[in-house]
C-alpha cells in the first residue's frame, strides 16, 4: 500500500542533490529523536555511522532518558538538550512527526535549529509546511546516512553505479 496525502496517493518528495549536499555539509550537531539503545535498530546504526563521519549526534528518547547510547547522554526532549543543535532527525512514525516538528520550531530560536529531517518512510506535509513557514528547512522520507553515502561518493567504494560490480557476465575475449 502506497503513502497517501489527503486520501490520495503521494509521490515521493524530490530534493536536488545540491540542496541535500549543502545541508549535510553545513550541519554539525544533530538531535536524533527516536534513537534506540538497541544495536540492531536502524536508528542505532545511523547514529553510529553519522558519529563516524564527524557529526555530533545527540539521542532524544523519553524511554531511554538519562542513559547512554553509543557513549552519548540521552535526553527526554529537544528542550532538555543543552547547547545548540543544527538539525533534528526524526526517527519516529509519521503520525508522531508533527509534534516533534512543532517542538523543534518552538526551541529553534534558542537552539539554533535550521533543519528538520524526517527519516525514510516518515512524511508529514503539514508539519514540513509549518517548519518552512518558521524559516526552517524540511526534508522528508530520506535518510541522512544513505544520502551522505550517495552524495559524498561512498557508494562507489562498494562498486555501486560504477560498472565495476555487475551481475552481467564478462564479454568473452578473442
């Protein structure tokens, strides 16, 4: 079953590569709402990856508040995070995204938030509209880990889209 917006099938949002590259190039501190302490969860893997790329990733998860995920203190809400934030990465279901975006808008002037990023499968057009009306950049249905790898050349390390790795049989030599 496809995604719907107002009862109609929704096409995936499109973002220019230069736009996503610019976002990932300028943000340094990311609050990951929905970060999981469970190492097999996608949010944990994405958090580990982004930390490895030099980002400061601060986990936000009310159920794990006060504990640590990947050596980072977990906070219950965006407002509880001390210091500035550049981006909020939402690793929650679409129906929870609106409230998180509203919290990001509310604390943005104090925290310096400029980007609200909704993970793969997370889409709330109304919330994205509110974020943009408040002067924030909104990205939906994308993963910063995947986009980083795609836009900064890491996928080619694995032979993806290079022609080096192929399911085709090599041509016979004469």
